[in-house]
């Protein structure tokens, strides 16, 4: 591969992978915070308000990370992928500009009010600012996925005499059949991420607070832990199911129909078969064009794709090599990691929900440990999911229309791309460390106490602080969280 | 249609300069006008709820540029590759210094972020001015409409080896630094009381005379490096009103400040920024990125524009969308009107 092409691709891949961790978390957490705020408004229970504020702090940190790592994405279309922008700006300019007008303004304007306005604003207005941030982030996701959907499955355009693409139908672009399922799949993935983090942190508080040597503060946090685990599981279960069926399933059907090479590559299917098996595990061997050490379920791939057990699925060998994704093994692994994790998520959440129903969840130490350890995995599933979409689209930038090798900035040399790539790597390493450090501190402070966070201790006097930290666990815990005690 | 979008994008950039201009200027002054931690938090809280929204005008302007002038976006962004990457890093550092500072109450942690915040803001005011300078002066566009400019060359006023930083763009950059610092001081005066306000007034008094000097320098050298501006202005002499109104804005702002009329002095400074930009925009039209040396190779609103259907259909959502944005932006500014009262919750 041409070094300039390689480094421009790596540049984008690195910055998008780091960026993508954060919006997936905030879009899911935004929904959960709106649920907490709604309950606070409805019940007037201060505990929901405090829970929302606790998550608001972590949300604020993650949101800032998402914003600052998102700005370079919009720039890079022009800086590193100039020929792509020039050729497709007449189409995707719509969705990129709409994201600015309808999403960025909304979320950034109300974020400040949401994070810092809870004293100045009425409860309703504060609820609305939380909702506006949530809505803005989901609208933002829509327009970005709409842009990507056009690249995956271009519609509503024509190629002009000078080779540039021109939009011909606004509504086709926004009603792209690819868009609906990809958007829902991405968004349910975000909700899975938010739910697992909330449940995982809740489980951590419960495990801490239930120890016999737990401090009164830890016991107080454990009461919030119940709220978090319960909400995380109640939202996480449907989201984990929906991310697979129907959204993931329909997404795969779309890939099979419109990107047969990508489909064969991600499934690890080399030979065209009637009644193709579903590969669970195995290593693609590109020299001999076969899968090593496969564990397969016969006929299931045909059934899942075409709803018939003996349907024919085209393998890579019957597709011209210049149409193949250029990194079949990585694509295959990304897809299988995503699907494997997704299956585990459903299992974890089913088990947790069953225990919750039987009122045993909060005492089941094994399940709480499992929930705590599960929290980071949706991030891996998100990343590998995005890799599945993007590696599968190769060797195209716009599927069937513009090849990746024709899209990067010809005037920006590999050396310049390496320069900024190294800069971003250093900066993002620093950002990542700072984010984890500050988020861990907020988790350490916990949701419950008075005077447990530096924000609160600045509240002028600082006199009530000792009492706050040692404050007794409240006894008027809402009954909804009491099961299992 | 292309011309309409040209002015729409220019308007978004102008709003960006006025809004993010004051919080960048505030940042550049931060270390100077606020010495203690409560003072610094007061300054940060004066821009806290709005700086993020202000910055979005740049992003939304960029988005509108992809839509309306894809060739300009592609050529400009790839040609200014290195400075744009640095702008990105500065924007990132600036944003996280505002967000991260408050999370730790430590006499080591907070001053670090104060310095990062202030230095990145200051550099951004210079870079934004230099960017404008580059667009006015023109770049060595090739036949394919692309270019790649070195970061700097010789800084000599003669010769054709243009750099992204050269004597002209640096002059514009320094003028921008002075203008935005003054603008930021107007904002701080408007939003604060006591010691901080006095220091901001002092800063404004100091920056005002060199600002006038640099405005004169920039105006003179602009006519020198970009002859088209003079041609356009002479063709429509009424256009000379634009820089005159700008001059009136900055003169009246200084008078209003002396008279203690805070809002009026801020608006005067805003008018100065807007009308200076309008003069430039009017002077360059129909060029959007002049080709240095060969005006015929320039990118113009016509040869850089997107397809007509895309421009037309976008108006249908752009206009209602922006009315909505202006509506709630106004609402938010009204919500936080008046002097900052130090709040334990924010920054």
C-alpha cells in the first residue's frame, strides 16, 4: 500500500476509534440520566436527583472528551481526505451541515445549563436541559450514521460530468434503507454501553457496601448502587436483545444483499455453499483460502441470512479479488468479537433480570462481580462493530463509487500525516489517562454524601463536612429499591 | 444561490468571531486579570455556560462550507494541513483545561490548567488572524485547485515564497490578538465586578492604542498584497462605509468604556469585528480562496460551489434550523445575563 494512503487511513482509524468510545457512552448514559431526572421530577425524591447529578459529572467528563475528539473528525474529512470531500461534498455536505445546525448547537448550548444550572433553573427547566442534551446527542448520531450510510450504500445521487457527486433527492438520502437499521443498531449499542456501565458501577458500590466492615458512607453508596443496578438491568436487558434482534440481524441482511464481499469476509466464508454454516470460531488462512480449526453450526448462516436452511451464500472465492475487503482476517475477527460479546451481554442481562425478579440480585455476589467486570466490554463491542462496518466497506470509500485509494489528500505527504498522527497519539494518551483518573475519582467520591466531592466542599463554610461524610444512611429509602434487602 | 450561501457562511464565521472571540480573548487575559483561585473561577464562570456553544459556530460554519463549497473545503483544509492540526490541538487543550480544572482542588493542578487555558487561547487568537490573512493574501493554488503551503518561509516582505506565517499574516494575527483581547476585556468588564473588572479595564486601555495602530497597518498592507480588495471597493465606493463603521465601532467602544456603559462598549467592539470582516468578505467576493500570483486560478463562489439542487434544498432546513438556534441561544444568554455570582457548582 502507498505509504501516504496507509498513514491517512491509520490517522483516521486511530482518531475515530478513540473518539467513538465516548459518544457511545454518553448517548446511552444521556438516556439513563433523562430517566433518572424524570423519576426525580415525578416522585420528588431527592435520591434520583442526586443519582442524576452523580452520573451528570461523569457524563460531563465523557461528553467533553467526545466533543474535543470529535472536532478533529470533522476537520479530517478535509485535511486528510480532500479528494473524497471534494467528490462527495455535494451529497454528504447536507448531513454534515445538518448535524451542526440541529445537533451541535442543541447539545452544547444546553450542556452548560444541565451541568451547572441545577440551582439557577427550575426543576422542569433543568429536566428539559438534560433532555435537550440527550436529544442533541441522538440527533448528532443520526446525521453521522446517515453520512456513513451513504458511504456504505449510496442513494439519491448522480455523477456529474466532472466526476463529482451531486445530490438528486434529499429524502432518499435521509430515508436510505441502510440508515434505519444501522442507526437503531448503533443507538441500542449506546444504550447497552450506558446500562452496563451504570449497572457495573452500581454493583461495585453494592459489593463495597455489603461488606461487614463497610463504612457508613459505603453503606449509603450501596443504596444508590441498588438504583444503578436496577435501572442498568431494566434498560440493559431490552437494549442487549434489541442490538442483536432485530437491528443487528437486519443490518447483516443488508450487508449480505448489498455488500456480498463484506458479508463473506466477516462470516469467514471462502466457498459458496447451499446451507452455509455459521462459524463460531476459526482462523482465516488467506494463503490456502480456508478457515483453520473451525467450530460451525450447520446451515444456520443460510437461515439467518435468507430465512431458508438451504439458501445459497456466496463465498469469497466467487468474488473478484479487487472487490474483497483488504484485510479479511481483521474484519472477520472484529465481527466475531462483536457478535460473541453481544451474545454474552444478552446472557448476562437475562440472568441479572431473572435474579432481580426473584429479588435476589442485590445479594448475589457472583452476579454483582459479573456485572462489575462486564462494564468495559460494550466499549470493545462498539469498537469492533464500527471496525466491521468500516473494514467491510473497503476497498471503497463510497461503496461501488469511490475507492479509498482515490480519496485521500494527494497534497499531504505521508511524512506530514505521520507528524500529526504522532501528535494525536501523544495527546490522546494524555487525555485518556486524565479521563480515567478523574472519572475514577468521581466514582470514589460516590453519589450519596454531602461534602464528599471537592465541588461540594467549596460550598463556603466547609463546616458541615465531617457530618456529611459520616452521615448515616438514610432510612427513608424508596420502597422500589428495597427488594432483596 | 452560490452568492447567498457565500454570505450565509460568512455570517456564521462573523458570529463565530464575535462569540468565540470574547471567550478566546477572556482566555488570553485570564492569567493577567485573575490572580487568586476564586478570581479565576469567576472568569471561567463568566464564559462557562457559553463557550462550548460559541465554538459550535465554527463547526457549523465548517459544515455549511462542506455543503455549499466542497472544493473550497477540500482544497483549503488539505492545503492548511499543518496549521489546522495545531489549531485542533490547541482547541482540544483549551477545552479540557476548562473542563478538567475544577475536578481537583489542588494548588498544583489548577494553575497548570490556568496556564494551558490562557496560552492556548492566546495562540488561537493569533492563529485565527493568520488564517484570515492567508485567505486574503491568497495561496499558491495549482491547476487542480489544490496547494500545500509551508508553515513559514522568510518573513521578508518581498519575494513570492509565501508561508502560512509570513510578515503579512503575522501582522493580521497580531491585530487579531489585540482585537480579541480587547473584545474579551469588554466581556469581562460586562460580567464581573471589583478587582477583576479593574484589571480588565486596564488591559483594555493598554490594548486599545496598539490595536488602532495594527488596524491601520493591516488595512494598508491588505491593499498592498491583495489588489482585488481596492478594485472592488473603488467599483462600489459606498462599500467604504463598511470599514468606516468598523472604525466607528472601536472608537465608540473606547468612549463608552470610559463612560461606564458596559454593554454599549461590548457591542461597539462586536460591531468593529463584524464590519471589519464584512469589509474583507465584500472585498474578496467572488473569490473564496485567491490564487497568489494568478487571480484566474482562484477558487470562487462559482467554481467551488456544490451542486445547485443541494444548495437549494438545504435552505429549506437551514433557515428554520438557524431561527431555532438563534432563539435558544438568546434564551440562554438571557438566563445568565448580569454579573457572575461565584457559584460553588461550576468551574
